[in-house]
C-alpha cells in the first residue's frame, strides 16, 4: 500500500464476535475524524469464524458504520496472514505504526496508550 508511506497507520485487529472490539469502534471513528486530516490512516483487520465469515464481517462493518479501509484476514491467508504476521493473540489489539514503518505502540484491549501517542505526535 504505497499510499500509506509517510503516514501514521493505526491497525485495529478485531472480530464481529468480540464485544470489546465492537465497543471500541465509535472511538476509532472519532480518531479517524480528528487525526485523519492530519495524516492518520486507520485500517481494520478482522478475523472471523465459520463458513459465513465474509457475510458476518460485512454486516458488522455496516452496522458499526466503519467507512475506512477494512480487511478480512480470513481471505488469502495462504498469501499473507496479517494476524500471524503481527503476532496477534488477543482481540482487540491496536498497533500504531510511524511513517518509517516502525511499530511505536501495540496495545491489547485499551486505547489510552494509542490516544496518548497520537496527542504527542500530532500535538492535539
């Protein structure tokens, strides 16, 4: 994704079945609205279960009104399993990556460390 070079990227690993994940989506919407114009890109990466994974995922994306980049990790995992690549073992996990591609915050469950770093980086 060349269009992400030089930007801060927030990866949100979640699943439709995860209550705390779904509860964090309004906060992600607020972060996207506030910091998006300043250079933050939010990307949701879902891990679903069952034969209807795509249908369940799309329904959750629509219900939670997430309009930014969405990825279903279940598809093409043989090519690239993003959950495995980032060592995700619990949901929700958020990973903040700086413009040089380095992970600067990785947190499970809570958003406060991400919020603090974004305020530090963007100054507001």
